[in-house]
């Protein structure tokens, strides 16, 4: 199904409510602030006020946010049709991703010390190198116009 973008600015309370609604469909998360990056598991609570930006994602959707003053700038990319989601306005239609099932990119290894911090992908059980699968959307000229995260996976494991 073709994807669409929804955008808006939400209060911390509204973002928290939207996260609660969407989290069951988006088991993966990345939370960031200048001193830390975290990859919480699907049952771990998320507190947007503790992070400058973040995203939750799964195969059906990605919700990303960044702090802007007292609120949060929010971008939801999903395959659902509709007029809006929880105070977000509908942006552009993206069409289908290419390739349809996403493209896998390797992440920093959990034991790699070159970046100065330990990576712990708690939402990704198993062994093997960690990968991030990304849906990429291109325009008619072949230029990348949008991407969204689909899931974490281990190398050679679907």
C-alpha cells in the first residue's frame, strides 16, 4: 500500500498519548540526546521529555519527533489512508518504497569501541551483526525524497 506523511507540532502530553497508541505496532525505538543514544526494547517505557529526539518504528509505520521549544515537531510515515492522526495534518503521498521490502544497512557493532560508547540493541534478540532495514522512496527522476525505518534485524535472519 502506498505510504503517506503526516506532520505537526505536539505538546509532550499529546506526543506521549500518540506514542502509547502507536507503540504496539512499532516495537523498535531510537532515542537521542547529546550525551546518549538508546535502543529500548518494546516493553520499556518511553519519555519524550528525557530526549531531544527519537523515533519508534515497525513494518507498518515510523513516528519520529524532535524537541522544538516547548513542543515536539512530529513526522509520521505510514501506509494507512486517512485525513490525519492525532492532531497531525496529512502531507505528501509517497507511493511505494523501492525495493518493496526495504534495504538493510549495518549498524555499529555492540562491542565496537571506535565511537566511544557501547551500543545495546535491546529490541533485537539473537546473534549476528545488527542491521537496520529502511524503506526508501524515490521520485520520478530517481532522487531519494524520503525514507523511514522499518525494523532492526540480525544479519542473515529475516
